[in-house]
């Protein structure tokens, strides 16, 4: 059996779920969230699932009811508590689980300190940021300390989608032609939060961040949230606006970004991203437990049209190197 490491897998804690439900300004719109909560908080069940479907290791993170979207007066302590609990859980299963830190992103200096603590003291493998931050994109200069710390520590940041703001949903997805429930999914898992996260990534590169931090490593799920499809277009047209960077958009993206499928086990997307990025920038992910592909986790990677070397890189090699597993 091929060694398989999946890197966008999620967890939660009962304490955080309670706090999120009481205080978060961003409400979770997943109709299955209450059921999912029982799986997110159960680490024994997770290992049973991994054993059953041939998953050797998961890199896990909080990307659903994240402390990141709590009110500012709560986010630092809530993020620390979430990371402490995660560390306790993975330390007893370190051959099977590794973790990414939740960060109090809207307090960037504190977020940088927490990333440093999480990596140096707790042994976590990087950090995760979900969506925009109280309506702010990460190219705002205030967030730079987080990226500076990630480069200093030589750990990746996983840029995950988050729930879009109601104002965005109203303009872009609400319609009299279909139901409010359909609009919610259009603005979320079906389309909208992927587009927003793609915009997030594009803005970071256009801001010149990768010139300041050339060794920064970013991870993007869902086959790159649309961006790999437009690398050539972005590289060709952005300079017409006066963008003055030493290299093209595509150069920075292919150098600094690592892409995962997030359970979208689809050959056309895989081949396109493979062509653009190379297998050394591909990692495997299922998005457990939001998506449970079960037997397909093993089937897709073993049957995909890849060379043996590409398959090993995609299945585990890139993740082992990037996360220092």
C-alpha cells in the first residue's frame, strides 16, 4: 500500500464550539454542523477512519468554527486554548497526526507570537488562516508580521476559505430566481468562498509580499481556488496596469504556493495543476470530516495518470518535506 498523508483535515473542541455558538459574529451555515461536531471532536474515531481507508497520517487544523472569527477580546485566549488542545491530541498520536495552529489574525502581532509559540513550544507544523479577516484581505500591511514570522520559522501557512460576509452574498449570490438556501451554497462551498480565497491569494502576490518574503510558503486547497487556471492571464495582463515586480505573477505563484485537492478527486483539475505546478508542489487532502471520500482516498491517488515519482510526491513526499514530518 502506498503511504498517504492528507493535509487539509479538520478538528474542533467542545469548548470552542460552545464559545463560537455564543459569541461569533460569523455564523456557520453548514446544515450538518451539529452532526459534524461529534466527529470533529472525536480523535479515536478519526484514527479508526484512517485505519479503515488506508490513510497513514493527517495534518489537522481548525477551519470551521474557528476562534479566528470570535470578537477581538476573545481571539487570543481562544486561539491559544485551541492550539493547546490540538497539541495534547496529536502528541499522543504523533505517528498518525500533526497539527496547524489557529491564529488570532485580527491582532497580527499577537498572531505572530502565537505562531512562534505553536511551532517552537508546541511542535505544530505551521498555521491556518480562514477567509478574510472581519472583511479585510490579508494584503493589508497590518497583517505583514504574520507572514514575516512564518518565513522566519520556515513553516507554511494554509490559506483556507471562510464564510463570506452577508453584504457580499447579497450582491453576488442572492436572487429571486432561486431559494435562499441555494444562494447560501452558491456563496459558500459550491462556488463563492473559493472565488474569494482565490482573490485573497492574487492580492497577496500583487502586493509584492513575495519579494519581501521570498521563502514564504503558502498552501491553497481545492486545486488552488481557481488561480492556477489563470496564471498565464495574470502574468500577461497585470503589468499593463503598471505593476512593477521583477518577476511574473506565475513565477511567484509556482515558487511559493503548494496546492491540494481538498477532496476534489477529479482528473482534469489534477492534470492542469500538475502541468502548471509540478508534483513537488502538490499535496494530498480529503477535507475530513466535511468530506469523507472513504475508499476513493486510496483509489484516486493509486489510479491517477501519474509517474511513480509524481505519485509518491503527491501522496506523501511533498507534505513530508514542507511540514517536516
